């Protein structure tokens, strides 16, 4: 499990770790890891040119000490000092190794091969000062490696307000931070590289603020049929979706449910849609007992009646699309799967507010409706009513396509019917959905139906420990 912690937790754990180490030991470990990552990005050291953007605080110190290591390996290192107070020992080490430093942007030469963002650290406020903005603008287009977090973002909330660094790679230390997983800040991080500086033993009693499933986690959570399994024991999921106007939504939701993770799929909906479903999925049957319902995709004006009928069965529900507007009061045991616009309507907020702070809003929704809420996005967030949150790091931008959410709803419903708890069903379903999309896309465009088709082979790979790696 990838775990992300708040700034307060990181500070506390660092203090515990430093209590048994010589002064500066953690910074030296961080600098060594940062320097190694920079060399990897550059494809070598000798003759390359690196610019350090250095502010006050430990991130600036990490950058300066890493710069000294790079200079000793033949990198031409320049440091632009953006604060009157920088890490003195780090600056002295850089100069002793042959690096140069200035506080005047005009003194810098041509564009470097790479910029290291050591402007502000995890304790910095959102936004950047004019000097930092000017430096970033001058060298726009040059690859950027951020130290710990991209400067200018809000580390604990994932908010982005004002100018900030957009990194190609973020090298973080000891543990991930919330902004690495929560949008929109996660979009500014680029690829993530974690450097082990010995904090793990001190993190065992710290509850992460956000988690992200990894392939091993998914493998252990996936339902496994017992040797004497039969279809009813494996779980039966029902789908109430589709309408005359949107028959495809029913096909896609059934496609997501009918991926072999349960023993049976039932479809209940308009007869003309049911005929289409039976042609595409001959193993799908009609009304009967289920362990979970998927309600809403393409339901249109009938979505409220669909929800009421499913609710009367007293089983867990996955509620999506048109049915979301009919959710009233606490609904424990349910999974709601809105996108930002739908969640905004449910909360009485503006869509821009939800998109600016999805972590805050998904937690609020989970508390308000006392259930699991899956908020779809670049990093889909799954929140439980007690405040737990998992972020999905699988997926590709091509997944932003019509019908993908219908497939996801069906898949989550199948996992729920197979016996997973709502929080696990939603987060495992989201992970599989994103990983299947990545495989199906293979670097190019895809459609929602191809995602559904890819799920069984992906599950086989995950169970065998062969596939489903996260980016």
C-alpha cells in the first residue's frame, strides 16, 4: 500500500528519526537520492548543466547538497538564491565543489539541461514569490525535478492556488505526501520517486491521510472462488440501467459487471433494452435475488423508480449517474459514484469548487451520506464515512471517454456482490478499471467497451503477479 501523510506527521516522524542520528544525516541521505535521480533524468553527469532554484529551508538545503554531489561528478551547477537566508553549509559545499551561486537572475547564462526546484518545502504556503516566477518563466520548457513537492502547491489539501511549479519528476523522501495523490496538485508532480531515508520504522503507528492500492493489495483483496464454489455462492449482481434514449449505458454497465468476478449477473430494465443486453451477453438473466444492485447509468427519467425498486431489496447499492439526484438522507452500505459536476449538484456547490478541492469534498460527501463515495477524476478518490481515503493511480487520459463510468459502476457492483466491503469494492474496482484502460489503450485511444473486455485478462495477470503495475 502506498501511504501519504500530512505535513504534521512527517515533521513528527522526522524529529523522531533525527534524534538518533548525527546532525544533517537525513539531509545527506535525501541529497544523495536527489542527485542520483537527477543523473538518471539527464542520462549522465559529465558536461551536463543544472540550475538549482534555492529558497530558504530544508528543500533548498537538499538542492544545494545534491548540487555539490553533481558538481563533483562533472556537472556544471549554478544556483539561483531566491532568499536572503539559505542553507549555509549546503551553499559552502556547492561552492567548494566548483558550483556557482548568485541572487541575480540576469547573471545566469543560457538555458540549463535541467532545473531543480528547491524553492519552498512541505511547510510552504500556496503560490510563489515574483522572483521564483520570473526564474521559471525564463527557463520555461526546461525539464524540472522538484524536491519533495512542487513549490507553490498546498501539500495537505492538494489545492493549487496561484503560480506554482509543474514538475516532470518529483523526488520525495521517507514517505509520500497528500499532494502527491490528491488532485489538482498531483497533476503538478509528474512522475514520483520515493527515496528511503529511514523513516519507515517511525511511520508504523501513523495513520496515513490518503492511501493508494498497489498490485499486491489488489491481488489479496480480489474475490477467489472456493474449490466447491457454485454461482449463487460466488455472488449475484443486479443491474437496473438504461432507457429508450440511452440503451448503451445498460450494455456498458452490464459489461462491467459481467467480467467473471461473480457467479451471475441479472438485468432489469425496459424490454427493448433487455433484448439488446441478452444478445450482447447471453449469460445474463432477468429479475431475481441479488447480493448488490447497480442503479442509474442511462436511467433518465426512470432513474428514481429504479432506485426505489432496488432499495426495497435491502442489499448494498452502487448508485451512479441519473440516480444520484434521488439519493436522500444517510445510506450506509451504499457506494455513490459521481463525477465532479454530479457531486457539486449533490452538495449544492459549484463544480469549480469541487475540482479545486476534490479531497475535501469527497470526504464531506461520505460523511453527509454515511456511505462510500467514489469521486471520478484524474486520481479517482474513494472516501469512507469515517474519513479514510484511497486514491487511484492507475489509468490514462484516454479513459475520459463516454460510458467509462458505466463500466466502472458495473464492476464495483460485481465486487460488492462478491463479498467485498463497500470501501474495498470501490477502490479495487477503480484500480482495475484504470489498469484495464491502460492495457487496452496501449498508448492510444480506447472506448469504454474495450475497457470492460480487458478486465478478465487483467485480473488473471494480477492474480498471477504478472501485471497491473501502477504508473
